[in-house]
């Protein structure tokens, strides 16, 4: 039988990346519409900073759920920032 800690770790292994998929949905919407609408460059830049901080912390403490969740999120947020820069805001 798995401990409560191990079960929670498995849960976070799944829910962490799923929660950060929102960045990919935003990127997909911008890619298909070819414009960035009212998406905030500053907001997503701050998200990249925060996600990368958590990613490096996860690497530092060797916590796989933190590493995976924040790597997924950081990559998605970076994709959104590139699209904000590439596509017009109209």
C-alpha cells in the first residue's frame, strides 16, 4: 500500500502539468486567430519568471512533480510571449 505522501506526489505529478496546459490553449487560440487580442505581455513575462523560479527550485530540491509541472508551464508561457510579439493586437 502506498503512503499518503506518495499518493499525493502521484496526484501532483498529474495535476501540475494539466494545470499548466492553459498556456498551450492560449497559444493555440492566438495561433489560429493570428492575433494576440488583449493578452498581456507583462503578465506572461511575469509568469515565465515565476514558473522558471519554481522550476529551478524543483531541480534544486530534486522534486519531479515540480520540475515537470513548471517545465510544461514555462515552455507554454514562452510560446505565448513569442506569439504576443509576433501577432498584432488588433
